């Protein structure tokens, strides 16, 4: 009897320990910014270059995550990248002349979309498009520009 | 020359036969599993204790040092690229996706697998299994199934514990000894670890749990009932489990990518 009791307590402790370890892994090591909202609206934006932006990347405003990217595709008519994103319906008063830019979290971090508020009286709603966009910074282009500038600087 | 070809052929047929018998054995064990879980849960709990709780010490010590050495190596190599802050991401991904499941499975084979196969082999050598059959008790059901289930339940939990202790070890080495910023350590980890990575690790731990416990039980059950045969079965358990786990790990990773 005493023997079985010890085994049962040991097993119970082991299973509890394992469960809490699994819980720790799923909650503490994953997902920096989790975005979940009951109601969302969808907004479209076209970019010349999206860099390495991926679906599920966060959409943030003033550093707060308010939505996420749902789809990145190429628009063959406009010859631009078309990015669909959903935004939490709580934030329905975003001016429709706000501009979207693709930013990088840290030097080598993942890319996300940052919204900068505009001054319009009309707001973004389901299906509207953000017209003012700024492409991702491509490191090669930046280095290229830097080389050209420093080259011309040397001539003067 | 002809004997060589014939031997080769016979070996091949024998290999395929063993493989097929193993699959059938798996089905046979599975078919008895629900009855054991609901009918005699006490037996399963005893085996979870044997396979899981008794393996905790080796799992925790090894996990701590594996995490620690990943922290050391990760730090010294990433520091060359001024990316020492990413050591948290490196350690977490390596542990969750690969090293946690694989090393735990190998340790499990060494600690619990050998215990299972030598126990069952000895039961066979001392005619305990035959005695059960004489009493119309199926040894597969009464002896093998609870041991198999115990291993299958214990393995994912052991992997989770191993991974957590590993992260703890890496944290001590990287943050406390090498003074990586604690915020950067966790933030980089959380940015790069996705739910899918954890799912991959859990899937692997389930598969390895099934393979490791089934192989241990199978080898014990098919051991030649002599002292030497039991010893050989125990060795084969470790060797075959190690090979299968590493091959399966490669295959699962290739599929999941």
C-alpha cells in the first residue's frame, strides 16, 4: 500500500512537472507580439518593394501592434506588391491618408508594417486602400547609393 | 559466389520479414491499448513511473549541460558577428526542434529502454511469460502493453522537461556568466520561436516515444531466453533505437520544412 502510494505520488509529480514544462515552452518562448481580435477590418496597400515581409507580420502604430499582414502577393496590373492586412476594429478612427512603411525590428530582425497617422477627417474602413506607402529598405540599394555618393564626393 | 548471393537474398527476405512482423506487433499492441488504459490504469501508471519519473534525474542533468554548452558555443561563435544577443534564439530553436527530442530519445533508450527489454527478456527466460499463457493471461496485454503505454506517455513530458532545463542552463551560462542582456536573450527567443516549432518538437517527441518504447518491448519479447540472449537484446535495443530515432528525425524534419 505504502509502495503504491509512493509510485502514484511520483507519477503525479512527474506528469505535473512535464505539463508545466510544456506550458512554459508554449507561453514563454513563443510569439513576441501576439495579435488577436474578435472583429477586424481589412485594408490593402501597394508597395514597390516589400523586402522579406511575410504573412502574419505585425502591423503597428506608434509601436503598438494593431493588426497583422494576411497576404502578400504581386499585382500584375499595377506591377507592385499587394499587401492585405487586417486591423482590430477597435482602431477604426485611423485617418485614410495615413502612410504605411515597411520597417525592420532591430538590425537583423523581422520586418513589419508601421502606420503613421495622417490628418484626414475620413477614416480607414473595410476594403479601403492606403495610398501613401514606403518600400522596405533593401540593404544592397543602400550600399549602392552610399558607394555612388562617396564616389561623387571624392570628385569634388 | 552463388552461396553469397543466396545468403544476401536470405538476409534481405529475413529483414523484410522482421520489419513486417514488427508492424504487426505494433498493431497487436495498439489493439490491446484501450482495454489496458480503461481496464487496468494502475499498471500503466506504474510504468509511467518506471519510464518517466525514474528517468528524471538523468534527463535533467543532461538537459542542463546540453543547454549550457549550447549557450557557450552559441555565444562565442555569434560574438564574432556581433550577434551575441541572438544566443537565446539559437539555443531555444536548437533545443525545441532538434536536440530536445533527439537527445531525450537517446537517453530514454539507454535508461528506460534497456530496463524494459532486459526485464521482459528475463521474464521470458524464467518462463514467466509462458506461465501467464498457461493461465490464459495474454503476456502481450498484461506485460507489454502497459510498458509500451508508459513509455509513450512519459516521452513527450521528458522532452518538455529536458528543453526547459536546457533553456535554464543556457540562461545561466549566457546571462549570468557571459553577461548577455537578459531582455535581449528572451526577446530574441520569443521573436524567432513560433508555435509551429513547438508543434514540430512535440510531434517528434511523440513519434520517438512510440518508436523507443515499442522497440524496447519488441526486443525483450523476442529475446533468446538465455542469459546471453537477454544481454544481446538489451544491446540491440539501444543500437536500433538510436539508428531509428536519428533516421526518423531526419525524415520528419525534411517533411516539416
